[in-house]
DNA sequence: GCAAGGTC
């Protein structure tokens, strides 16, 4: 009996081989440089000792496109919304196709070790199709699909012994997404480019993508809110009390009002009292929570905030560290560690470090220092949270960004295995006339995780003097003050990533690319202002979004807001759950875009005029 | 020459 195993990436092929073979495998080069073949023996329940070959692909190996006669310029762009599409081998992946066909020749079963997520299921189907080219006896019923979410030995063994079927509903969902993205992307890109070139407004390609435009929309939206912001004045009562040679400011429980006279009236009422009274003093334990286990999105947000790296730079650096075998797979949505993972042995390897070794040792040896990591709400069932895999001395990492990211991943991991920081918060409540005011002080007593997670600060404030309940106090100052509302800040990379994540625009693996793409297209630009890096729309980007909003589409849809993409996501879920068919979902979605396309083409003079308003 | 999704 012969079984051909295929993993989504070379690293998984290697790891799974080492588990299943118990370290006894033979490596053969394949036609594809990075995708080696491994031969070994393994006992599958009900099939006895089998000859196994393990190989790999590198992600998707086919892509969807239009036939050559639908190339740019040969048909009106609108035709692409219902032109035929074909799935074909990626030109750059032909060696991989050949290798799989070759290795499948004598196989009785095909075992698909791709990631257990939506795209992984589709890649599995692509692998089956490639294998059939070399072995026509293979079909869906000869596919074994192990379900695994990490590479721990017993987990992999049990996945290998209990394979499921390939889930064709999931595959259909992916094909639906591919078709929508291709049809909509290609048709609108050609239309926009044609319109704007004809009007001599733009030379370059003006691309439209179901993820690109909502991303650009977020940036434009924020920019407009900042620009159109009008500050508003407000008034409040400000008081302070002197005690033990210390001046304590109290803030008004009602914060502020936009009506000056009203505040003055309340103030004058207070002024009838010559003194204030401390109504109560509370001292409560408080905590500063350690971070959740690390996901891709969180890594990118933090690298933007702490190191001013772009999402792409952070992911690229993490990818290199992963390829070196120093950190785990960097594309994950999971923020909970699998219960069987041996966290302590990872901590142990870091006790030798000159920077955090002492801290790691304390987690291992001091009672109460180690804390079970928090469990987040997300689990992609494919990859564990990002964590260090191998100890590396920081001095040996020559690339500046990689060094920062490695140190961050380690410190984040150690922080996850720590206890929360602890302290006490004291709140004093002051009554003056009919009004209440509060002052608070924080005393940090145990820094715990903050000792290793040095990116965050949480420190004691000046302590309150010893107020006691019922105490009469004289006000040192009491006056009505004026303030004004401040504008929202410009968009940062951190916030943009968070918005995309929350709105389902892109995936952990692609969010960085979408931002990069619209920067390449000159729709947005990044600017350094003082300490922070902000993202602004360009005239081109502004023009595009505003031009689209000048057209009112049927059903109130918007081509630059996240709702259509979200809708597609929920349709995909319905396909996966068998509540909708691929054909139905495609028809629904494409017909929405068809209407929008027709209207855009019809109203192109409106579009061009609106676009012009934003060009200098 | 267009998309978004994998991954090197």
C-alpha cells in the first residue's frame, strides 16, 4: 500500500515526516527546488505498514483567469462579469505540478496535509487535481484529510490515524470568492483605467479590488473627519484641595457641558458652601492585565506602534525568523495556546539570555511568578499563537528589524506566561455644594509581566494625602474653566490594521499586502510627523473615493465601504454550511456588481467631474 | 497590464 502525503509548505512536510517516521526517513530532491520528497514507512489503522512519500507545495498551485480572447482591450470591460473563467496551473508552479503527478503514479491514497482553514481545503483540491494527472485511479474517495492545528507529536499521530474527507463545500466557497474577486477586480480596473486615461487625468493603472477600496475608504474617511472637524468649546468646574503641603486636583463627576451659563449657575450654587467635605476614600486592588497570546494582526499593530514598522515590514521580518526556525509560523489568528503545548520547556531555553534570562529563570523557579496564559476568543484551528521556537542570541541577528521582532516575540511570550501586574487604586470623593468631584492615585505594587514586557508602562502616580471620610476641607481653588474638543488623530498603520481586521477586509496573511498595494498605486501616502507616522490619502485616492460616492447605486450599496466584502464573507460561510450554493451566491453577488458597473459606466461624466475636484 | 489568496 502506498500513500502520498502533500503539505501546504515545505516546513510542514519536514515536521510531519519527522513525527510519522520517528526520524527515519530518506530525503530525495524533486524537480522543485524547495519541495523535497521524503520516503518512510507508517502504519495506518486498517491498512497495515504502508510506503509513504511526503512532499509539499507552496500555497496555491493554480489560479483563476479569463481565456486569452478576453485579454485587456479585446472585449469591453463589462463582459468580464460573465465571461468564462478557467482554473489553470500557475506558470511558476509547473515543477511542483510535475512532482506531484510523478509521485502520485503508484499511490493508492492521497493524504492532504494543508492548513485546516478555508484556503487550505481549496489547496488540497488543487493537489488532488494535480495528482490525477499522474494517476487516474485517484478520486475524492481516495483522499485522506487529517485535521491538525499544530505540530505536537501526539496530535499529529492522532490526526494521521483519523483522517476525514476533503470538504468540497469549503472548496466551493473558495472558488466563489476567487471568481467574485477576479470578475469584479478585473472589470472595474479596466473600466476605471479607461475612463481616467481617456480624460487625460491619469496615466498609470487605476486598480479596483474588493479589499483595496474599502481599505482606501477607511483612510479617506478619517482624513475627512480630521479636516472637517470644528472644535467646540465646553466649560467645567475645576477644584483643588491642599493637604499635608500637597495640592490635589479633583475632577468634576459631571465632566463638562457645552453651555457656559449652565455651568456658571451650578458653580454659583456651590459657592454658597464655604468648604468641601470628603465623602469617602476607597482603596481597591487593581490589575494591569498581561497581553493575550500573539496573533499576526497583534504583531503588526505592536510593531507599528513600538518600532514604527509597516505591517509588511513586520510580517516580512517575522517570515524570515520563521524560515530560520527561530519563531513559529507567523500567520495565525489564534490567541490561545493548545493545552498540550509544553510552554515551560520554551521558557527554559531562554534562561541563558543576558537580557531576559534572569526573568525567565524566575518564572521557572519562583513560586507564583509563572501564570497560565490568558485564553483569547480566536482559534483558526491551523496554527498556534506566534511564539519563539529556538533560543537565539540577539547579537547574532544582524538585520535590525528581525532583531526587534525576535526580541518582541520572546518578551511577549514570557509576558503571556507571567502574572498580571498588581497595584492599588485610591479614589477620594469630594462633595462641594451639590457637586461631586474625584481624585485618584495609583500605587503599583508588583510589576510582574511588565518587568519583561518593557514596551508597556504602568507606573505609580503621586499618592493622595491621607484623606478620611467626613473630613472638612478648604478648597485651594475653585473656578469655571473653558476647554475645547480636539480633532480625531490622523490614521495610523496600527488603526488601519485594526479597522481592516474588525471589518473582515483581508486576512492575517494579506492585510499588510493590501496596504502596501494601495501605497504602490499612489492612493495613499505615509508621512512622518514628529513621533508618529500617519497615513493620508493622495489626491488620486481622494478623487477615486469621492467620485464613487457621487454616484448613488441601487440598494444603497457602496463600492468603497466594507459592507459588500462582509456580505461576501457571510455568503461563503453559508456555502460552507450547506445553506447556500456556490451558484446562487455567485449570481447574487455578481448581479449587485453588474448594476453598479452599469451605473458607473453610464455616469462616467459625473465620476470624472467629481474626481477632478480633488486634483491640483 | 486587472483581484485576493496561499507561500519562498
